[in-house]
């Protein structure tokens, strides 16, 4: 009983954030011990809810695949893992369905047993209520008809009770009894109307409570400081939940949960992306620094004037990742190209991208090719983000790790409603995985050991969550220089896709 | 009102000889079928609660759910058959002992059971949508769960009406059997109500709080009194309360025998057996007092309601205040009393052995008990009114 109260409370206070914009599913490509696995977690749209865990094992000889979910701060034990069953028609995919009971940062622990022993990997899962379901359509129609039949049935039963129910068998009701029956039915109508009105108010209250607990990104304020020698971009987290995160009395009064501090992901507290709203004309990947835990600033590169979408990826110590969003309009003045000494060395930007949906020429002449299937991209289906970097003739240098990864991909839909920052190990944050695994060295070894031969494909596991026009930005590093390419992508709707996500 | 009752009984006695014992035997199985449904529903519900407290997660096809689905199907199918049989193939006597409903004929209780079955069926897609919209079983008391609960209660009320109508029409040789079946149906309904209020009025830790007495004063005296008035048993309320306690004790003793482990994280209390419901309320004590009062004050409804309401709360207070203290001692932490058994995700602590939400002052305590007493008086009077109506049910 008490646990149900607690579950209700957790759902009601719904934490402060969501992993990525419009892209709740998790993809992970990596190792579970000796086994190469691809894990796709279909995140639950509500919490408590069911997550579907799909696991692909890249080899034969596997005897058992299991998974279980736990919350990041669970001091209690974990349940016996669920055995994932082979997906019919596939020789390598396994599936299980797990209940996710707590909102926020969770972990999915996948274990594989087989001829090469046992291997385990932890995949971070951010589960937050993100959408409000409408009560309409065929179900609402059918239930309304059922409710009408039940109401008429109830009135009839009440009338029959008064009219005949108390009469000895065979005795016919007289006119007075029939009148009393009609009066009783009228009273039943009034009572039922009161019940329906009260029930409707209750439902609305429940819905309002749920809606209040829906994900809302931390509120931010962005600005450009033009008073310094170089323009500086400022990002301030102004959300009261963040500002009061250490104010126990304030949090308690609002039944809010304290947000845990931030931690570095790929060595940076914030990964800030500025993407021109007019398409592919400009892109910047910056790493603001901070003197406090509210305001982050970064030297603004010479980007063309215009309006930009702002996406800032942060990771909490809980393992919870979220993307803060805003827009900013940059004026036309250009400043010296001299790099400010306070600028992060890994900041990079690209202007005036050229290329098509298959091929993008990078600034040093390297050709980045998207090895796409000829079939159209479909929402909800694995996208096949495989890229090959072909260096200019005579240049044999390999790709170098950029922020510890062989490559970075940013997927953004043209309306900004979908945004995600990917790596070859998938949608997850390495820092979150490290936090949840408690075994950082092994994870880092895997990340750094990703093949860096430019002739090889860079693979980024992902499925476009919704149909629409997208731009896929790809960043690699050669000769110490970060290179950015981009590809337009049109994604068709899937008949099975969930448009509410 | 008493004149009407007497007249109804007289009519019944006239009508009864027309029903042959062979025909009565032919029709008795629907009554047993709905009684089976009635008890299956409450057993399924208590089992399901235990399932959630122990294992945590379930499916549409979990064993407690299947039991409840079977109960609904049995009630709906048997009553549907009874209606069709009465309408199209019933004897004049059978048709005469039925009520009309949209051109069909059937016993009143059968219609209520059918209505309850449809409510239960309707709740399933509604509940499924609710889970998709707001989360899995976030709260016990939600609109779709209330639709389901009212469907369940309707089947139990329908079963009670079927037993009641037969009791009210019965010849003397069938009287005791049918009266007991009616008490059985009333005891099941009492168990259902006690289960619904379990969140507030079941754990001993609640029994020093006036909320326990305020909550128990709402439905328990109403059911005990309403079902006692039409009963032909000598100790109807006591029998009903005894049936409730028997069902709860059997379930409490049985469930904890079965091994089970939690299947949801985080697990703070690694239980290894099904978590049973708490020890039943000692309702037999206030029920005994109600039986005595109903004999002494028959025909004086307002005085009876006043006496029964006040006595109910006084006896509940006297019995449970001390009983709760015993249940919080180590002597109750065993299979027999089933104390100190908690959900898999309960963070165990000293709260297990304390009284929760107890009033801090004598004034608050007196005010809370006063509200409980006033409530019990009102619900007792309503119970008498309903019971008088039930005494007249013939079909």
C-alpha cells in the first residue's frame, strides 16, 4: 500500500528533464564481455511503464540473454533478470519487456551467456513521462456507447426493482407502483449525473496532476555579450528547480526532487550546439566554461548573422542526461578571427556546408560518404548511419579521436523538434554509463579502441523517431583538425510509428 | 412499512406451493454459480493485491486476474442463460418470479449480475488506456479501477439479491439453507468492502488513529445492519462478520505458504513468500452487539440506529485499540497472526512497530471519534432503510 503511494508521488513530481529532444529511445553498440551487442531500448512513454529491450548479438553460440532495470539510486536489490526470447524470424535479435517503475535515470543491465563465457553491460535509460494521451477515437466511441448502455441498464434495473422486484410472484404492478418506479428511475438519473460529473472532475484533476509532472526542460536564458573584445555566448540555467536545488525547504514545499550536480561527459560539462534555423548554413559545437553552476560562457565564433537553435547537452551525476533548448539571433558584425585564449580548444564550427544526401566534402578535401541503403529512411527503423571518410589523394593519415570518440553525429529535424548527439556507441552518454556501471576503465577502453581507419565505416546506431526533414551533421578529426560534414535526410512515416512521441 | 412486509410474506406463502421442489432444484445452480463468482472476485482481488505487494508486476493473464475474469464470465454466462431460459423457456412460475427488462425476463439479481459483468468488461479497455496514458497501476483508486470495482460489487450484490429473493420466498424446509447462502453473500460483500478500505483501515499501525474509526464507520455498520434486517438467521450480523473473518483468515494463512520473489526493482524488502493481507478486523465483536441491539430495539428504527452506531464505534475502539498493541508485539510476528509482513519495496524501519498518524491531543481524539460515531449513526440508519427494502425483495 505504502509503495503505491510512493510510486504515485514519484510520478507526480516528475523530474526535471528529458534525455534528448523528441528522441527517447536508447541505442547502444558495444561489448558485453566478449560479445558484441547492439541494444535498442524502446523507452516507456509514461512511468511506471514498460520498456521493450531489443538485443542483437553479433555471433552464434549464445545460450542465454537476460536483462533487468534498476533506478540509479536504488540501494535495494535487483530482481532476477528476465530472459530475453529470440525474436521470431531473426537469428540474432532477442527481446524482453521490463517494467520501469521510477522516473529519471535508470540502468538496463544486459547479460549474455554462451560458448565464450558470460558478459554484462549497463545501458543508461532516462525514463520520463513525455506525452499526454488524448482520450478520443474509436476507443472513446466504443466506451461511450458502453457507458450509455450501462446507464440505461442501471435505470431499467432500478425501475424493475421498484415496479416488480418487491411484488410476490405473479402479481402485476398497479398504476401507483409504476409511478413510483418512474420516480425512482428519475432519482437514479440525477444520482448518476452527479456521479458522472464528480467522476469527470476527478479525471480532470488526475490529468492535471499528470500534466504538471510531464517533462519540461530546465528553463535557460541565452545572450550574446558584445562588450568584450570578442563576442561571448552566455547560457544561464534560470529554472527555479535548478537554482533552488540545494534549498531543501523550497524543494519540500513544492514536492520537488533535487537535481543532482553536473558531471563532465567527454571531458566537458556542457556540449553546446548552435545550428542555423535556415537549414545547413552554419553549425557550431562549443564547450562553455563556467565560474559558477548557473551561467556558462563561451567565445562565440564568427557565425553568419541569423537565428540559431541552441541545444545544450548536460549530464547529471545521477546519470540523467538532458538537452536544454533555446534560440538566439546573432547580429551581422564579425570580429577578429584570433582565437581567444579562454576558448575551449575543442570548440569547432562550420559554415556554408556543401554536399548531398550521400556525399559531403570536408574542409580539408576529405570526402565523407554516407553508405546508405537505396531504400528510403523510415521513422522507427534502424537508420544505418554508416559513413566512410576518404582522404585527399596522397594523404594517408588516419582519423583521430575527437573528444574520445571516433566521430560525433548530430541529428536535428528542420523544425528543431528532434535533436540528438550520437557517438559510435549510440545515443547514450559515456559519463552516464560510467556512473551507472561503476567500472569506468573498461568502458573507456572500449570507447578509445573504436576502429579509426578512415577507410572503415563509422557506424552510429540510431533510428529517426519521427518523419520529417532532417540534417545529419558528422564530425571527425584528422591532422588535429576537426572536420564537419552534413547530409540532408528525408524520413518517411512508418505505419507503426508513434506520432505522439 | 411492516404491514407491507407482512403482506409480501403472506403473498409469498401463497405463491410458494406452486413451485415444485424438482423445479427449484433445477434452478438452484445459477445461485451457486453467482456465489462462486462473488467469492472468486474477492479472493482474486486480495490475491492480486498480494501479488503486487510481493511480485510487483503482472499481466492481463496473471492468475489473480484470470480468477476474476472467470468469475465475471461465470456470473455473466449463468445469469444470461437464466434470463434466456426464463424468457423463452421458463415455466409460468419462473416467469412470475422474474422482472421485465427490455422485453426479457429474469430474476432481479441476475440482471444486476449481468450489469456488473458488463461493467467489468467495460473497465478492461478503459483501464488499459489509463495505464498507457498515466502509467501502470500508479494508484489503486483510479476511475477505471472504480468502474471495475463497481462491476465486481454489482455481481456480489446480484448474488446477494438472488439468494435473498429465494430466501424471502422459501418454504420452511429450505429456509435455513437459503438464509445461510444469503449470509454467505453478505459476508463476501463485507469482505469486499473491507478490502477496498484496506489502505486506511487494516494495518494495526492505523488503529490508534481516528481515521481508522472514521473510515470503518462508513460502510461496515451499513452492510452489517442492512443485511441483518432481512435475514432469517438468529445471529445474522455475527454470522456475516464470521464469514468475513473466515475468508480473510484462510487467505492470510494460505497466501503466505506460497514461495514468491519480487520481479521489480528496487527491492528493499526481499520477501520470499507471498505477502498476505493483514489480520482481519475483529468485526465479530461489534456484529454481536448489533445482533443484540436489533433484537431489543426492533421496530424503533431511529433509536436502533443511534444505539447501533454508537455501539459499533465504541466496540471497535475497545477491541482494536488493545488488539493493535498486541499485533505490534513480537508475539504476533508469526504465521497465525501474520503481522509485520511488508511490500517488497518497503524500506523497513522502526515505523513498522509504531502507530501512524495518531492524534496528538485528547481533544483531537475526541473530535475524531465523535465524527466516527456520528457517521456510524447515519450509516446505521441508512442500513436499516436499505435492509427494510431488501426484506421485501421477492423476485
